[in-house]
């Protein structure tokens, strides 16, 4: 009982003591805050009175030492001396503001050194295909144009060169997928197996997205969606190995002797072909109405099960009303450069254009325009080839 009472009294005593100390501290703090403004006000008042009294003799013309004023143009040192000689001048602050400035050339150099990375050399550049001259000054090292009806060669620049073809591959992917006659309404789920583990490119089609086969075909052809093309090969009867085998078998059946496929996306330099072979592939793909429609659509939306994604065509020319394009496909990896294949009508004449290893993001489209302008003039067929020394046949 005594122990409990002692403990209770001790607690009460401790609380009372802490309360008293807190009150004392509060009063001390309040007093200091109250005194400080009063002292400051008193000092200000005294200083003001002294200033008025010192100003009166000066105004009356009595001897008062004038403050030395720094002459303009003497610089910061002169101003500092004048302030030091003037007793009434406020003390200069020791805190200095330092401005770091960089001229425009240095800024450009800094940005260049941090952000700029030169593009890797393409296979065509490595083998000197860009050194082949042509009268149209094309940026593509490989260019081939034929009349679709007669197979007449209208323009030829290095058409026999075997080079990587990047996403032009997806035309073969679409043909093999359609040849399987699997239901276009079958739902397909994107998995980790559809990621790009070679070049580590990204994709808007997240793992777990669910689309039917038709939508996968649509965005693979129009927007060159890589995971869609990968999923198409994985859902093929027999899996991805069987799909790749079917791609190579189809190429052989079409007489594409310079062509080989390693995957369904084109994200490998091992997918190779020649412009002459690609004309055969484009002509074969043109026989599929869905490939014609999907590849030339300007935009398309898909619902992935979680959200709606809006895709646009990778080919700016399909949005150009002056072009009559029946089929198209673009492609790019560093080893292949910028690539473009098209079926188009020029003055009612169906032609197939193949442009490979173009340097510059939009140069392949500009080259297509140059070739169309050349065809507009109804000029003679021109053949330029590295193994012919760049000569032109009349």
C-alpha cells in the first residue's frame, strides 16, 4: 500500500514539476520575443533621430565630410573603395552570387557529348553498297522497281545484294499465319516468350495482353508490332520452330533463293534477302486481301483486355492522297538500315518498289518519291549495280 501511494505521489509530483518547468520556459520564450521587437524599435527610433540631427548641419552648409562617390566606369574595385571610405555606408555582404555561364558553342558540345550516339554501320555500308552511284541520288543502297504485270525491270541498283531485311519479314509472317487457316477469332495472350531478347526493343503490347489473331495480324502489318508477330509464331501448330520452318519453306516455294528467316519479327540480322527475292514476296503477299487491307490502314485501335491502344501506320505515304498504295511494309534495324517495300499504281501502271538500307529516318520515303517522279517521266529503265561498276544501261 505504501509502495503504491509512494508511486502515485511521485508521479503527481513529477507531473507538477514538469508543468512548472514548461510554464517557465514558455514565459521566457515569450518574453524574449516580446523584448526583441521593442529593442529593435528603440534602436530604429534612436538611429532615425541621430540621422535627422546629423542631416541638419549638413543642410546648413557646415563642415561635413562628403561621401566619396565612385566614378562610373572605374569598376567594382572603385565602388568598394568608396563604400569603405564612407562611414555611413552599410557594410557589404560577404555572400557572393556566382553565375556560371556557358556560351552556345560549349552548350552544344556538352549536349553532343552526352546525348549523341552515332548509328551503327549497316551491312550495306560495311560492304560499300552506298558507294554505288545512281542518277537519282538515292539514299538507299539497294533499289529495285519492276512492272508488276510484265516483270519488266524499271530501275535497278544492287538488286542482287543479300542484306538484312528487318521487319519486311512480317509480310512472310502474315502469309504463313493465314496459310495455317487457324481461326482469326482465336484469342492469343502475350507472354515473356514474345519479348525481344536479342535487341531488347520495347513494345506497347504489355505481357498479359489478350488479342485475337486478326488484331495481331493487323498491328503487326500496319504498325510493325513485334510482340504481335512473335505471338503469331508461337500460336502456330507445332509452335515457333514449326512456324520458322514454314516461313523458309514458303520462301523456297516462291523461288526466293537468296532468302533465309530466323524469326517472325525481323529483329535479327540473320533474316536476309535480296531485292529481287522481295519482289516475289511482295507479289505473293498482294494476293491476300487481308494483307493488302491491314498493311495500308492508317490507324487502328485494339483492346488488350485492360486498355485500348491506338496504333498508326509506320509508313507516312499511306496518309498521302497523291499515292495509290496497294500494299506496303517498312522495316528497320541497325544492320538493315531503313527499309520499305510497296505495291503502288503510278499513272495506272502497277509497280513493285523495294528500297533497302536507306540512311536517314525519312530518306526511304523520299527515295520512293524520286522513283515515282522518274517513272512519271517514262524514262528508259536504269540499272546500277556494284558489280557493274555503277554503270547505267541505256
